[in-house]
C-alpha cells in the first residue's frame, strides 16, 4: 500500500468504498428478485389450495376430489410450463389420488412440517415448493392434500441473475478503478505543480509561483497559501539583502571617517589643540559606531527570535525619570523644558528591558530632534484598563510622506537637511518591533516645523492572567 502512488491510493480507497456499496446493491437486487419469485409461487400455491379445497365433496358417502376434466388441464399434465403437482392422502397417509403429471412419482408427506407451511423439497432431483393441508368435509377430517410447484425455472432465473452479478461485479470495479485513477490524476494536478515549482525554486529564483486551479477547492486554498508563503519568503530575503547592504554602508561610513581623520593627523606634526580636536572627533564617531553595532545586535537578536520576554512589574514613572536623567546633559545643552505629567504612579506587567529600550528611543529622539529652548511634554494617563503614554516635542517634525518609511531600518527623513544631527535610522524600527512583540499600541503623528507626538498604549495587567 505504501509503495502505491498517491493517485493510485486515492483510486483504491475509492474503489473499496464503492465496491462495498455495489456489493450491497447487487445483494439487495438478488434477494429482492428471489423474494419476488418466491412470493409469486407461494401466492399461486395458496390459490391452488383454495381452489382444490372448494372442489371436494361427498357423494354416496364417498369423497369426490374433482372432475376428470380438471386432471386433464395442461397445468397438471405439463412439466414445462408452471407444472403443479397435486396429491391426496387418506388419514393413514395412503395415496388416494394424484395428478397425472406425477406419473410414477409421488409427493412425500413431511411429518415435521406444520399445516399450510410453505417449504422447499425435491422431486426427481429437482427443487419444488410444497404445501400440505388437512382435508375436512362437513367438519370431519377425511385426509390430507399436498400441492407442489416446480422451482426449476425460478432457480434457473436466480442462478443466471447471480452469475450475471458475479461477472459484472469485478468488471464494474475494474472500470471504476481506472475512471477513479483518471479523475484522481486530474484532481491532484495542482500537487504535481507544487512539486515542480518547489524543485525550481532556489534562493536566487523566488519568482516562480504555483498555477492556481480553476476550482476553488482545498487544493486551490493550498496553492494560494503556498504562493503567499513564497511571497513572504521573497520579501523577507529581499529585506535581508537590503538590510545587509544598508548595514554594511552604515558601518563603513564611520570607519572611513575615522581612518581619514587619522591619516590626516599622521601626515605632519600638529599642535596639541588640533590633535585633541581630531581625536575627540574620532571618539564621537566611535561612539556612533558603538551605538550602531548595539542596535544591529539587538535587531539580529529579534530576527532570530532568541529574545525571551521576561515579564515583571515595570514602573513607568521611574523608567521615564531614569531616561531623562541619561539625557540630562543634552536637555541642558539645548535648554529644553521637559515636563512629566502623571497624576499617580503607573505600573504595567511587561518586560522591563524592552520597555526601557522603547521609552529611551522615543524620548532620546524627542530630545535629539527638538529645537533649542522648546518644550517636551510626557504624559501618563489611565483609560479603563489601559495606560496611555504620550511624548510630544516641538522639534523639526517629519514629512507626512515619510511617516510610514521611518519605521523601516536605516531610513532617516530629510537627513541631508539636518546632517548635523547624528543617527542610524534604526531607533523607530526597533521600537516598532518591540511594541509588536509586547502587544503595545504604537502610533506616531508629526508635522514639518511643528513637532512630533508619539502614543504608546500599555495593558495595565497581563492578558494571560485575566
């Protein structure tokens, strides 16, 4: 069974079920025909019994069974067409009279059979249907009557029917097998297309897709699902290629700057102030490079799904204050007015490290892109079982056309116009990945020249504990 092809297995399974059904139908046909034939013969025997019982009479204290002409009727003489055999017994089971078609034979009285019971027996080696009844004249029992009818023709009909069904059964099964195999082959054609397409798909050839079947059945759904999977794989590989290219470029830029600066320094002797200036410049580029590497490592950790979420109580007020402390020098240098509005202590049940990373990226961006002597507002509010955190600034803003793209890695909106602001273009991308992982609602609104507002919606309690 395991060595058969899928197509043949489908055909074989179909034939097993169909064969049992055909066998049941054929059996029903045979037994219905047999029952019909026997009912017809039994009805004729009962009619014969009634007719003969009516003809019995007493004359001169002698029992008269029937007219002589009756015995000469064809049905009693003929052995070819519905022969009916009649025989009379006295009370001692001695034969008194019998139909001429019995000739030298006689019907046997069966003591173990009840009166008026129909049963099969034999006469001259041929099957007959027989019935035996007592004879009464004026309420006095005078003997017995046996009537039998030949089953030869009926048996021949039943035997021919059985032979026909037995011959037709395997022929029908064979025809059905090849038909089922043919239609099974057509039905599983999409599977062959899947196999063929799977063989030609490689990492360098992801454009091929499985032709969708015309009928919208399970194979159509399977083919469509696999095509969607191939689309996602192709997109993922393209994003990986783009990410690798962008990451290589971003890493190469600070290294090139550092190398160029150091090469300039060694060309000739310079004063200490110039050395200090160039070295500080290199240190800033190294810091930028470290930040980029950290973010790339963090992204790789999420891409490989090796980051395990460890939930605990996270106090948002304290986290925000810690992030503001880390940015205190930048806030002071830009003379920013930072306000934290919180009517109470807010806590959530989530991953502390990831929550801190999300808030640090958002608040750091607000500080980085704010213009000098402007306000940054951070508010915490409760709405049913949700906690809303809004971070808004009055910075340079983001163009509406770039709002979707800023969530892509290495994308920086209008970076050429603000080359003095250092960045990797990974911060918001990481925020989006982390908020998706923690099921935190993340929304960003911005307008050029007016500032940016970021909304985070936290679940106050862990969903799994509800």
